[in-house]
């Protein structure tokens, strides 16, 4: 309880190749997924911030190179 393990769906259904949508496992997956919505938004923000930082570094490099011309 309160321990989260991420299991790829392919591995989780590899034996029967189906998920019992009325079963306890699926209910737990749904509950975890709902709780991850905030985490997904935070991950997107972090990804966009990293991208912005890369663009800033690239911009500074272009400005530095232009100043040498």
C-alpha cells in the first residue's frame, strides 16, 4: 500500500493479453494514473524549461559568434 511500481502494460498483460477492467489491478492503475496528472504537468513544465535553457544557450552562442565577425 502506498508503494508505486510502474509496469509497462505489455508486461502486465503478456500472459493473457487482456486486462480485467473490473479487477483490483486495473482499479489501482486508474487511481495511480489520476494521481499522476499533476506529475505529468510538472514533467511537461520541466521539459519546456530545459528546452528554453537550450535555446538560450544556443542564442548566446550565436550572439558570441556574430560579435567575432
